C-alpha cells in the first residue's frame, strides 16, 4: 500500500495537512519546514508517486495540491480494518457478557439456602 507508506513519514503527513488547508507552492512548503528544498522535493516526489499530491505549473512556480482520489486506497484500507476490529470487539463483548452471566449464575447457586421453619 503505497499511500500508507507515503504518509508513514511525519514530514509527509505534515505536508498533507498543510495542503489540506490550501494548495501551496513548493517554496511555501519549504518555508514551513526546517529542511532543504531538495529534501522537501523528495518528500513531494514520494507523495506524488503514491498519488496523494498533484503538481501543476503556474508560471515559474510549481503548485502542489492534494489529489482526493489518491486517498481512496487509504479509505478502503481503513474501512476494511475498522470492520475487522468491529467484528472482533463485538465477539469479545459477547464473550464477556456471557462470562458475567455464568459468574452470576454460579454465585447464585453457591449461596446457602435458607432453612424453612
């Protein structure tokens, strides 16, 4: 999953967060970090290769923006993972409730019975 690997890096996640606010030039992104322009360029290349960012030329500037379609892979993975965990947590809840019921039944049967007069 290339998109998940791309955002595993904290710098690339921050770039995505900044671009979620608004599109920016590569120079504006460089100003937001304590990194060199070539380093930011490498991060942008990874994000572009993953399909998360697109670049367009505007005069001498290269404008970076998010590619919403690039997040579809991440969304599908998250939905699948949530569904798996939801089923597992539901099964755990059922087991815990059944265990509680067994313990309550066991405690009731262990109580001494009152003698009748």
